[in-house]
């Protein structure tokens, strides 16, 4: 049982502020991990006795192969830096909530220092390979409906830079006649995303093949929800298909739905797009987050150097 003070009030606060059920679950699980650490690893250290040294011990514990899950079971995998930072951010947010409620906190939230993130080592597909991948459902899929739907899926993903969760939950009512889509993204933040004429054309062609009342744009061929209405496709299905297309095309670089979002940002940057505009299109809160997605190629860096250096002549 989690013995952290006002933990139920904190989780209610998260829920009341319209965060997603997944976010609420992550906060609850992360704070359970911290409570179990105090109880089991530190032999019952009370919350009010937590120190900066305790936080460093907790950080080391999260980075350890002997770490236990939030339920107390032996962990089978080592946490990545991003996951460790999520645990630390959850604790920081919780301490901030206690301060807002005028409750005593043993250490300030700012005392929690996140791990330095390693730069991504994954490679991005060259644009010509990315285009082949996007176009591949048309030739690789035997079923005409699946081919049209999956082509529209990949075209939309690369045209807009949407997150996969945003893509699969898109509704027909969100698509206007100008190729602009209004969505509630991560953290229920509102923004517009934009389709290319090419992507919109593939969506319209695919929708003409539909003969159902499902409100979602990208529906599963089989399976009904509790109201006997077709469901939208799953994230797992889309990731599996992208992997299959890549293998069939002989592309060796691991590629996912997120890779198309990454490619969207990178190739916009290579065409000279303003990073602040890319930030808005991706739905990021900070430009720092966007910079982790936008990794301009060496070729573009060389072109930029030659074009803009003040002593180029």
C-alpha cells in the first residue's frame, strides 16, 4: 500500500485536470515504485526523513538491474534513461503538489535532477527510401481495401507528423475541406495539423470505399466494439505493418511509426522550415524537445555552412 502523504489527493488532482488515463496510471505506478523503495530498500524510511542523498540512492536504484517493479516483483529489464526520468519527473510533480497544498516537503522539487539523455543513435531513412515505404502498401497488399487504407495511413503520418495515438483515433468529423485537422494531443493540448494535397487525396479515395457508420477514419477490417460498430485500427497493427513493409523492401534500418514523425520534422528542417513552426506542428511544449527530433543531415549542414557563413567569399 502506498503510504505517501496525500497520494490519493494528488492522483485526483491529475485526473481532475483532464490528463489521460495512461498519464494517471504512470503517475500512480511511478509513485508506488518510490514508496516501495522507501519501505523495502531503505527498510522503512519515512517520507519526512527523505534527503537529497535519498534521492540519489533512488536514482541509482532505478538504474540498477536489481530494481523491482511498482508491484514489488523482480524486474526483467533495465530501465532506459527516458523511463528513469519519467519516474523522477513524477516524484518532482508530486512534491510540487504538496507545496501547492501548503504541506511540508522533506526536499524541494528542484533537488531532483534528471539524467542526462543520450543522443539518439538511430538512423533516419533517406527520403527516397521513406517515400518507397509510404507507397509500398499499394503494391504489397493484395486486398484492395487494406492497400488503400494503409497507403492513406502512411501518407497522413508523414504529411502531418502526428503521434501514432493521434493518428489511429482520428475521426472523419475532424477533417475539413482544406486539409486542416483540429486535434486534442498529448496532455489534451489543442492544435491544428495540416495535410498535404497528396495525403488528403489518398484519404478521400479510401473513404469512398467505406460502407459503414464508424466515426473513425482508419477502421479495422474485422472486429466490432461493444456497440457493434467497427473499431479503429490498433497501434500494434500499424507498427507491425510498417516493419513488414520495410522487410519486404529490403530496408535494413529499423523503422516505426515514430520514424515517420521524426522524418517529417527532419525533412521540414532540411527544407529550411523555422524550428519554432516545427515545434507547433509536432505539439511540443518546448523547443528543446523539438530539437531532439530534428537532426539535420551532414549534407544539409554543409550546404548551410557554404550559404550562410559571413566569410564565405
